C-alpha cells in the first residue's frame, strides 16, 4: 500500500532519484526518461477521458491503470531477480496486450478500410486520442532505447506498441460517429 504523508523529500535536489529497487540514478537516465514519458502519456489519457463517452471512458480508465503498472515495471530494474525480491515486482503481462488487441479488433470491425492517411483531427475526442498516440510512440521509442542499454521487460515494449495502435483505431472510431476520418490530401496546397 502506498502512503504519502509528505510530498517533498528533498532527496532529489541533487539531480538523482530512487528507482523501485532503491537504487539511485540520475534523473536524466534513460530508465527515468522512459517511465517519465509513460507518466506524461497517462496525463494525456486523462485529458482524452474528459471527452469520452461511458464505454470509451471505461476503456481509457483501464489503460490508465495499465500505464501505472507499466511505470512500476520500468522503474524496477533487475527483472531477472524478481523471484528473489521481498515483494514481487509488478510487471506488464501478455493478457494486458491481449485486451488491447481485442478492443482494437472490436472498434476496427465497425470502420471502413483506410484508403489514405488520416490527419490528427476531427472531434475533440479524436484529436486528444491522436495526442495520446504520439506520446505513446515516444514512450515506446524511449523504452526500446532503454532495452538496448539495460534490461527491460519485452512485454513493456509490446504493450506500448499495441497501445499506440489502440489510440489510432480509437481516434478513427471517435470520428466515425461524427462523419468519418479527416483524410490527408497529398499536395492539396501546391
């Protein structure tokens, strides 16, 4: 259980922060960059929820919880020592990816195939979901980079990859009820 009685600790004033295993690292480390971007993504999802109807809001709520799981996963290195940990670390697992895929398939089943690229526009919800998509892609890039430097849960990368797909399809789904996609017209302003 988390108990936060004091918000500032002054322990980060020297430019370092603590990871989930207690190790201290620079605040600009790739691990902190990766889970910090996941936190930013979670905030953008909160903005999208302001525009969402009941069903999409429930889906976005589940995603926000998954993103906290993902942040906990990324802030805890040494995943191969998980069995020795006093408390089992939280890791993103396949069933979380499977749920995203199922929801993508359900939304996509109502949409026409794309014949052009879409612009990140349309309804307020669609625009917010496109913002979520781009931040998810950045979080994925940072997590992939982290994985080239030190160990990271491969399922974390898979989840972020599928999540950006989810946001793309969800944005199309949001626009579907409002008249359809906003399509890119190549060279339209030449």
